[in-house]
């Protein structure tokens, strides 16, 4: 029985898709193309890599849809990995989600929000308000909202997503429809524009990072009404929407400025540069405002999704039972508070920046394991009810697994220090598992 059926908590496909879209569409789409323009120099290759990244995200979304529809519990890959491989890998997956996947990511997003809000409202900096204070206010305001329950938290998430997507779409439509630019920019490379495979792979890693969050709806599968239908609809439909949005945004960038200008310093401010060129200097401030809303929405989605992992772990006896308690409004109170306390500590110490750098390796490995559960469970549990089955099986899950592992191996070879730190962080979960986990039969 799903968590929604047990608690009476229900959200529809649209709210679940809003969670997914809001989680994925953060600051990456506003910054990544500048680095790609500098390193690749080819407009067509930039667009092609954004398309390829979207297709790879879609293979993951299709695979998670089968798992989430068949196992409609909150918790995401923790649930799938536990069912396929057992308690220890699942615990380490949950531990990685807590320390890096959500904790570090929320802290990084909150501090980014503080930076952009400070530039949008310079009076805040003039008043001497520190960035960490703004970040903490954002985290605990959103935490308080999600502690009010699934329905109220879902409502806020919907409006944040509508606002951020509306702002991005309005910017693209205004820029292409009424702004100054030229479609000839799409045919004009910068210099020789003969980037090698290694350079293209690095750019693809940036793109995949910008798509990360496509799995967010899986974390609340147990709180979705009719998950067998609505979860695949939210995950696949939401991922396709993001792919289309990202292509449209990049077309706007390339219409507004030639790739050489996008690559010029400051590289990071590609969205502001393109908007100012197409719509005038005042448009840059609009971009910053949209960025603030975008990051706030992404932060909200992670504060909602993350505690569902620790809730599921506690239900299975891997964490203290207090983490499995819900409020009357359906919020996993203790799990939500624990995550926000950890996030606050990272904001104070600043150590989250290092965590974010090396988190990608571990997260890629666990995502590959989770998608591999599609194949493991097809073999081991052919009788399992699967309201949705991934198409082009086993090509789709194998494509995702191969890509994720290739990125992990490349990252380990290129960044051995970060890879070692990532492995150490995961390994710290071993003594915690031995001390906390009370093993129970899978299923």
C-alpha cells in the first residue's frame, strides 16, 4: 500500500511535475552555456549537447517511472536500491543523499540565492546583512512552509514553479520576438571551434548537472495520487518539458549574441549578457529576479523531497523511529528538521562548496545502481505489478547506466582528490550503518 493510501495525502501529476521541474531548473541554465561557448566555440555543438543531456535525463526518468510506479513509497532511489541490492547499499545511498545530494545542494542553493538577492537589492548589503543570514532565512522559511504539510507545501511549490517558468518563458519570448539579435549567430563559430572529445565530455557533464533533479518526483511517489499513472506522467512529461525549455533558452542566448561574445568575460553571467544585448541593460535585473525565484523554487523542492528519504529509512529500521513520524498535516517533522539543521551547519561553515564539487561522483554511481534495479527486479521479480514499463528495454536503462558510470570513471581519473573525498564521505556511512541499522527482510 502506498504512503498516500495510508495517510490520505494526495498530490496530482501537475504538482509532482512542478516539484521535478523546480528541482531541475536552478541556476545551471543561466550560467552553463557561457562555459560551453568558451570551451566549444560551436553553436550547433552547444545545442546538440543540451539535447543529448535531455535525452540521457529522459532515460533515467523512464527507468525511475517503472520503479516508482511498481514501488509507490516515498524515498526515491533508497527504496529501489534496497529492494534490488539489500540494506547496506540502500543505507549508503540514503546517507549520501543526506550529506551531499540534499544537504550540500540546499546549502549551496541558499547561498547562491543570497548572492543574487544582494545584487538585486543592494540596500541589503549596505545595511550590513551577512549572506549567511539571508541563506538561513530562506532555508527556515521554506522549512516552516513544508512543515505545514504536503498540501500547503505542494501549493507553494506550484506557485514558485509557475512564477519561475513564467519568468523564463516571458524572457525568451520577449528576447526572440521583440529583442535585437540575429539567427545568423547560430551559423557563426568562434575561431576554429574544433573542440576534442574530452572537452565535449566535460561540457556534457555540466549539461547533465543542469538537468539533475529529473528524479525528484520519485522521492514523493508514496504521496502521489494514482502513482501508477501520475508518476510516469510527471517524470517523463516534466523531463521533456525541461528539455524543450533548455533548448529554447539556448536559442535565445545564441540569437542575442554570437558565441564569441557569450564566451567573453564574465563567462558566468551569460543570461544577463544575452538579455542586456537583446532587451537593454534593464533586462539584466529582470534575469537576476528570475534567478532568485528559480533558486528559491529549487531550494523548496529539495526541502520537500529530501526528508522523504530519511522517513523511508526510519520506516525500515535503518534510522530511529522518530524520523518516521508525520504531523497531522502529513509532514515528516523530525526528518525535515534534521535536514535543515544539517544544511544550516553547512551554511555556517562553508564546507558545502567542497561537498558539491565531489558529490557528483557518488550521486552518479547510486543513480546508476537505482536504474540497474529495473533490470535486477525484472529478472528476480517478474511477477511484480508494473503499471508502467520502460520502453525499449533494456536499451534505455543500460544507456543511462553506461553514461553515469562513464562520467564517474572520467571524474575519478580527472579529479582523484575529489573522488577520494567522495569515497570517504560514503564510507563514513559504514559505522553509522553498523550502529543504527536494524536489519529487516527486504520488501
